[in-house]
């Protein structure tokens, strides 16, 4: 690691906002319990659920979709610009749309909100902006407490959205919400004790990144790939682990770093053997002793937020090491009008 890269990275807004995530989650969990409880009751009576978002918000929605499907609630995650193509022809008051947007003001999410209301859907939003058009226009508004996010790349707002998603799931399961209060502590412990090790491996990341993960970790793989693309302006891809063998591995070479996200006892070795034939740059993130970046064992519902941290830190470091500005990427804006 280059010391000047570390110093510059720790001076970025993005790095500061990543490190504010534990406090943002704590504040969010204290403020949204009632709204998440209302949402869980609504979902129990919904015949179908659309989860709508773009970019980072879409990835948070994928985690929610898996949680709902596992509990027998039909759900689909749709990218906001595509939402109108997925709507039924007739009105249906038994359908719920959950709309996720940090700003609550992007054109695509507001168009989705109005389309959902026109169809008679119940509407729920997860947003970081209390007085936004999305928040004001939704039947139930879950407002996270990440504070103003000044860096372009969504970091603390993504993790607080995941916290709200997990609280909805816990409410569906009838769990004591106090069990969720350990999440801020788990996040802070990881940042306090593991950041330097993450940066050690971040310094080895090459000029292309492939991120692999299954289930909700596929959502995190997509999010990690997006973070590298947004901040470091490098080529990235993301796939479920075995899906990578169905064609995409053909473009793998020594200039590529493969980042594997995996849960305990998940069978990934056969795929990794194929990958090792093409590149020696592999970073495994998981809970095993031989993983390059090891996470502490936490409850299953805490894992998505915990996996997000090393991906955000590595993208932040890679951007700075290439002389980029992760806080203000040249071609991106915070709100897409």
C-alpha cells in the first residue's frame, strides 16, 4: 500500500460517509420501527409486491425480494425506468409497490410512484429524504437517517436502506426488534478492526473487477461492481457464482481481479479452481479462516450490510490510487432528472 494513497483516501468524503454508517444505522433503527411494522402488516395481506428502484436502490430491493419470497410473499424487483412495462392492465388494490430511492426526487422513481397509484396499488417508500416528493406521495414512508450524503457513490444510504429492509423482514417473522440493535455494533467493530486489512487487499486490485455471489450476495456483487465502476472508472462485471462459467469466464485474464462473496458452507471450490487457471488475483470475502477478507459471524440478516463495507472501502481505495475523485465522478449526478 502507498501511504499517500491511504492518506488521500481517508480524506475523501466517501471514506468519512462509509465510517458514519454504524451511527446512521443506529439512528435509522430507532426512527423507522413503527413504519416498518405498518409495512409488514400490509405485506401480509398483499397478493403481490413490486419492489422498484435504480442502481444502488435496486440492489437493496433485490435483498428485500429474496426475503419476501422466502416467506411466501410473491415479489419481483423491477428497475424504475422499466416499471411501466411490468404493470397489469387492470387496477388492483391488493398489490403493493415498495419504491426505494435515496433522494426521493429522481424522475424514474416518481414516474413509478404515479403509475402505481394510478393502478390502485398501496405504496411504500424507503428514502433518505423526509420531505421528498416520493416520501410525501407514498402511503407509508420509511425515512432512513443517514443524513445528507455528499459523495456521489451511495454508501451510508445503501446500508441504512438494508437496515430498513431487514427490519421489515424481522417484523414479518415476529422477532423482537431489539435483536436488530446489534447491527450498528457489528458494523462499527468491523470498520474499527478490519479496515487496514481490507486496504491491503484493495492495493492488489487490477484493472478489471469481477464480483461473484449467490442469492442476496448476488445483489451485493452487483453493488460492489457498481461502486468500482462509479468511483474508479474501471470495467466491472457481476454474476452468480456458477453462472460465471456459462460464457463470461471466457474474457477472464491476468489483468482481472475476481472478488468472491460467499456464505459459510457454500460450495464454491469447483468454480474457483476454474478461475485460478486464468488469474492469480482472487479476493475471497467470507467467514472462513482462509478467506483473504474475513468477516465475523453475525446473524444472517446482518450479512448484506456487513459484506457491503469491504466492497465500498476497496472501491474507494482503488479510485484514489488511480488518481480519480471518488466524491465527484465526472459524468454522474446524485439525482437523475
